[in-house]
C-alpha cells in the first residue's frame, strides 16, 4: 500500500481527476465506491490533523480522538461533494479533497478546546488596558501603544472593538467566535478588516504611522 500523503503531491493528473469527478457523479455502484474512496482520503487528513492538535485537548483519550476524526471525515466528505463544481484542477483532486479534511478537523479541535471556556467580550477591553509596557520598553513603543489604545476606544464601534480584541488580543479562534456569536467567518473577517483600516487611518492622522504601504498594526 502506498504511503504517499496526497496533500504533499501537487502534480496534477487530469485523467485521474476526471475519473474521480465522473465516478462521484455516478448514481450507481461506481459512485458509492468513489465516495468510500474519497472518505479514505479525507479520513487520513482528519486523523493527521486531530493527532497534530491533540495538545489542545489534554486528557482526551485515543478512542475519543478517533471518534472525532471519523465524524470530521463524514463532514468533510459532505463538504467535498457539495463543492465539486468549484474544483478547477489546479492541484490533484486528492490533494484538494485532503485539505477539506484538514480544515474540518482543525475547526472541530478548536471548538472542542473552547467548548467550556466563556468568552467575555466586554471584558476584553480591560485585558488590553491592563497590559502595561515593560520597564525596558522604549518611549516610542509606549506612545504607539497608547495611541492604539486611544484609537480603539475612540474610533471603533463597540462591535468592531469586541471582535478586534477577541481575535487579536484574546486569540479566540475565529471559528469559535463565529459559532458563539451566530455569525460567519467571512462576516468576522470583514469586521476585523474594517477595524484595522480605521485604526491605521487614525494612527496616520496622529503621526504614529507613515502613510506608506499598508502594514499590520497587530
């Protein structure tokens, strides 16, 4: 049996990819067999990711990790089948499908890790305000920190402030935050982008940042 990880091979095989797509579109035995083969591909991905991130779930046994990998594989297969029309052949089909397994397992592991952790968005502002510069911090860095703190309080909406602080300061995984808020990753990315754009403009106006190529302030 080959031990080649499909996620590490980026050479496209058009004929093999076309066969995958044809088999998965088949409503008979060929299609059922193709789905079973697809699940084997994504299960390798979910197992790899679950075990790679197992440190997020201390105390969880191998059996529970395997159950999670199996469930993630089921979800990934559904996602792959739903997204088949978007496959453009830029990589091998198995490589493309493997990434779905990695993504679903990563999301599931982060959600499990944060399952019993409360996210207190209003308190996130306090956690930032309490982070004083270290004694050896230079004056310019302290001034920039105060400017950022003031811009966050003054120029951002409460929602933008909460999202920025939760994602950037508290390091809440975006999938977890979207789930808790009943939102989506795209919506939170848009809010985060808008918040950073406002902060950058404020820092340029105050002379703390040059109006050159955009760079991250987080």
